[in-house]
């Protein structure tokens, strides 16, 4: 899986959508989607994806991503927000489904990249230097096929 950090100097200070926040401050969900798209061969990074979403009605309330909007690139099908169990998530990851997980009490999004077992998942975390989260830390998932 491709890795991007939302505070990368190339886009950290770019305005996120049309809200008063930057990609560094609030771009975790969008950066996670950019990682998924890049892995699936869509030439996007957080800067270019943010610009595309901004120009194509891809944000609600200025900076909350419309998850299904990126299906327009032709590489994904957004399946919805789910609350899957560990077995379902591991199956989806084995099928290379894009799974963006909501963690940190609901305030952060990360891209799941693999199953470690015992309820742990490897992740690409765009905002923190963490490489895994436990199932108990995941509130819900945005799932792409």
C-alpha cells in the first residue's frame, strides 16, 4: 500500500476543501483515500485528490469527504460505512479492498493494510507514527471494493 502523510510539506498547508482547515490539520480521511487510490493505480496524492474533490463536489460541509465520490476514477466501488468484525475485515484486506478505519474515539481515519492476528491490524496512519491498531480502537470502516 502506498503511504502518504497528511503533514507532508508538499501539501501540509493546502486548504482542505473549502473549510478553514489545512490538509495537515484535518486531512486524515482524504489522505487515507488517496493512499488507497494510488495503490489501485489512480495517480492521486493528498494535494491532487483534495483539489479534485473541491472542484467536483467531493466534500460535505466544506471538508468532510463524500466517500463515494472517488468511484468516478473507475478503480473503486464504495460499499458504505460498516462495522465489520475482524474476520470480515481480514477477508476484505486479502481481496485488496480499500478499508479506511475510524479510530481515536472517532476523530481520526487510517488505511488498514493487513491483519496481524489477535485483533490487531497493520495500518498506514497519515497523521501519527503508528503502524497498528486493535479492533477495539476501530469504531467503523469506510469500505471500497
